[in-house]
C-alpha cells in the first residue's frame, strides 16, 4: 500500500484551521499536525483533536510530514517556505504567495535548488461562479466578448488583524485581489498590455480597503480581447453583481456566490426598429429596451467542482515529479501584475506592461 501523504499546517488561524478540516477529508492524505506561534492557538488545535507541534523546527524534522502548508501572515511566507524546502518538505503557500516579485523568485529558486514541489493555494479557481463565466467565455456563447466585470463587495471594512497592517502585507490588493486577478489571468488567453488602478481608503488610512483595476489585453491580429474591470469594495452596503459579461450577441450576469443569474441574448437582429420611451425628464430611442420577441433568456451553465482536488493534484505531482496545476510562471505573472497595480495607483496613470 502507498504510504499516506503527510501534511502539516503552519499557522492555525482562520485559513489554517480550514486547511486542517479539508485535509482530514481527503483519501490518501494524513494530517500530521499543525503549528502556530501563539500558545492559545496550539491549545485550540489540541482541543480539536489535532497534534500541535511545539515549534517550526519540530514540524520540519517530523519524518511523517511530506508537505508543509503555510497559512501565516504574508510577510513570513518566504522564510518558512525556504526553510521547509531546504528541510526536504514540499510546500503549499497561502495567497498572496509573497510581498513582491523578488521574494517569489527566491522561493522558486529554493524549489529548483532542492527539487521540492512549491505551489500556492489558489482555491478560487474552483469557485463554481468562476467556472460558469469561464465556460460562457471560452465557448463563445455571447459571441465576441468585449467587457468583463469581476467584483467582490462587502460592508465591514478591512478585518482588524494582520490584514490591517502594511508590514504584514495587508490590504485588499493583496488579500482578495490576488484571487480575482488569478481568475482573470487564467481565463483570458492574452498578455496584459496596460494596467490602471485606483485604491480606496474609505475606512482605513493604513492599507487599501478596496480598489478598481482596469486591464487591457494584447490580442493577436484578428482576435478581440475584452476590457476587464476587477473591483473590490469593503464599504458597499448594496452589492453589485459578482460577474457581468457583455458580448456582441448578449450579456451574462452572475449575481452572487449562490450563482443566481441569467444569460440574455438577441434572437432577431433584423428587428432593429425602436420605439422611443420616456426616460426621466425626456425621451430616448437609443436606450429603448428590446421587445420580448427579439430576445431570449437562458439559464447559466451548470458547473460542479471539489476544491479538495487542489490537494489531490499536489499529492500526485509531489509523488510523480510533474508540475502541479498552479505553476510558477502563473504565480510570477500574478505578482508582476500586483506590482503594476501599486505603481499605477501611486502615479495615478495607466502603466504599460507585458504580463
């Protein structure tokens, strides 16, 4: 029989405890324990029936631990990842993988030097709302797509933990942003050519509590790339749709993570005659709605996923030596985009890139 694949979690906070629960439900994986720098978190770990390592050194010397999952604040990812790989452990790192591109390059260098697997928990690739909108885009359901909007809205501001500090890599560009950039970058098959970003500080003067980013892509001749808006807000008491996509033949909307939404498409292009309607204090023909007999509504495609496939992929990649699903080149691309976003926000201008 194949020996169980041992995984230890470093950092037993919100995401660390989530990882321990998921890992215990995956066949072939054995949770060897967890470590947190705070004694009270180690005590909670033990109360939950999980071995609490007394130190990082104990984790790295444990013969039954094949892989270390890092779920700590962002500023210590680099140190822990490099130490773990040099101790012979494979590494999964929570997002954002690092504070900047230079740190990520150091991590990748350590992975190449030691021959250990190193990847990042980009779990939002398994979000079913994302898989739905990606399917609509890739199958050309709406015809040529010219606009995609991806939003996450909340109304509680930045959590009052490490996410609220610059030194620990807080702020929404690095917190929620890296999920949304990863989704867009893995959906659009063209390089980013320019980035324009505006950060918000509605409730927080220390780190960004929201942002709007416009991404232009460099499509080859004969192809059209959509303009992409990525937005995060933490002071929004009425949420805008999670996804909004416009194509030449129709539009698609996904309202929320519960996947409410629809696709609306034109059925009769030849019926172009519009009757003016009253709009506010005047008339409009341009914005007159289409009649019901010229459009059709369709349900969103059904998509089903299991986020535990992330760890199944990692376990197989570690054992076979192949590259995991979430690759180094993708991580570098994402972090280069993050740096371009901060440059654009600082200068107030669009930044030309080739990412």
